[in-house]
């Protein structure tokens, strides 16, 4: 029996003892020079990163834009296949932030779950719940919905008040009370806004939260766990990408930073 995203994630939390998600954002300008001489240099680099960090990870999250921008979707296919085959118990999240209506949303869902074999995909709720539904209705589907994102400008819309309540809280309420009744739903809440993280956790109970912003963006691991952990002490998928991928010391450095980040998160539990 194939486990759905939430089941696979909970199993991985228990097995790994980790809340760390390793983001896979291959920037050609920053990939170590020794990989530049290989035709499949991006795939080889990411395979080495995956192998070096897997023991410290509760999930892997490739960002589709880094591949699509250089027409390297074949590399994304290859690394997704590698993760599924070599580490079948580690959830694979496709960071695509899709958001569209009707048949277009169904095609995006097919792309994520059938083409790339992801266990979950990030989606944008701006166009409404019907744009999320195809990701929930797909037999292999799960949606991680943008709620309170980590970027500096996120408050321009997400903090706007509607009937006295910030928009991101409306998204959290809708996810907890409506969308979750139709399928496997999680939320994105940035590490750079720890108070808002606590507010979202209070709204959604033990729903998983994907938390970007630790590492290069400066989010604090202790505050993330203190404000965002579920009642079981899990509930978090804390992403770090650039700080791990491009750490000093190459692949060994990536493993070291992944371990340090995992340990910092666990120390706060």
C-alpha cells in the first residue's frame, strides 16, 4: 500500500528524529567547479547532496524554477527518480507554487504527481479553493498551501485585514476547516515571522507546516520549534536550501550544516 504524504511524513519524523527539509535549488553559478566538467553535473551534484544529507532529513524539496530556467527538467526528473528509488521513505515535495483554475490546475497536478512523482506540491490559494481541489482529488495528491510566506514583502497582501482578521489567518482557517476535509493539506509559514507561525499553529492544530527561511534568510531554529511544533513535538518541515547546498567545504560541508541544523531544531524541542 502506498502511503499518502501525511502518513509518509509522520513515519519519517519518527524514523529520522528530524524536522529538517533539505531544499534542492541548483544554481549553476554556485555549484562546485568539479561538477562543471560533467554533462550531468547538476544531477551528480544533487545526488551527492541527497546522499550526504539523507540521514538528517525528514523531506527533500526541489524547486522547479531552478531547473526550468535552464531547460533542465530532465535533471529534475532524474533527481526525483533517484530520491524515490534510493530513499523511498523520505517525502518528496515539489516546490512549484502552482495556482490556476479548472483543467489547467488538473494539468499542474498531473505534472507534479505523475511526471515528477512528488508526494506533495506547493500551491498558491490566491484564486480560491477550486484551484487547490485538483491537487487534493488526485489519487497521489497533497497540497502545501502558501499562508504566511518568509519574504520581506509578504505582508503587503497576507497581513491585510478582512473583517478584522489578517488574510493569512483566513487561509489557515479555510485550510483547517474546509480544504482538509477534501484531502491532504499542509501550509507554508515562514520562519522569519515566528509570532505569526504561533498564530497559525493555534488555528490548524497538528497540521504539518512547511517552514522556509531558516539558514540564508536568517530564521531562528529555536523560535521556529517553540512557536510552530505540534502537540507531538513534530508538525514541522523546516526547509534550508542555500545554507546547506553551498556550505563551505563542499559536500562534507553540506552534511555538516544539515546535521547542525537538525540538531539545533531538536535542541529546541
